[in-house]
C-alpha cells in the first residue's frame, strides 16, 4: 500500500509507536471502509440492522424500528491510531450524518490523505462518493481554538464522539 509506506514513518515519529505498529494500524483502515464490515457493524449494533437508517424495518410482526440519523456528529479522535479517527467517521457518514472529524495533530496529515481518496472518487464521478464527500469536514482545531470551544459548548450537534486526547474547558 503506497499510502502506508508514505505515512508510516511520519506517524511513527509523531506518536512514538514503531513503524511496523503504524503500518499494521494503516492496514486496518482498509477494513474500516469494507462494505461487508460496515453492514456487519450496523447489523450487530442497531435494532433493525443495516437497512434501518434508511427506512422503517419490521422487527417483529407489525412492529417497526427506524434508526434516524442524529444530524451533525463531532468526532474528537485520539492520536495513537488512525483507525480510531476513521471508524466513527465512516459509521457517521454511513448513517447519513454530517461528520466533523477533529483528528489529533499526530494523525491529521494521515487522516486527510486517506479521506482525500473519497474526494478523488468524486472527481472520477463515482455517484455514492459524490453524495458522501460533502458530509465530511476534517479539521485540525487546537484545544484552545474558539471554533472548537464553540462546537463543544454552543453548536447544535447530534452527538459528540470523544476518543480522548483533548483538554478543552468550555
């Protein structure tokens, strides 16, 4: 994987993890984007399964469930693995939410590079990518950033998904 070879040494330097450990983490990212894995995650995690975010699903005779998107999700990811930035963002996007992803500084360049492939697909006219790409914002916001504090304290968010690594006082 070209991206893996390009990103691993820099992430290793920023995090202190070995290059091989970082390479293994980057190989897991492909699994996060795997359609079968996403469907399996929804089937195990949602009453009504993977179809339930799109429409009402009958769970027992005459009883339906519809897992509606939450709206805007703010994902604050830790700096010890790129996978933990990717996983909640992909789940959020697959759910029909808008995702604001705030990766750690150590992972920011890798996260941007990986998600850039989504925007490249838009340019190549892949229809589903055209629908999903505008629903993602990847932004590095410092702990003391006024925008970050506003998002946490005042913004109308459906969910804040916090994976550690932040020291914001709002």
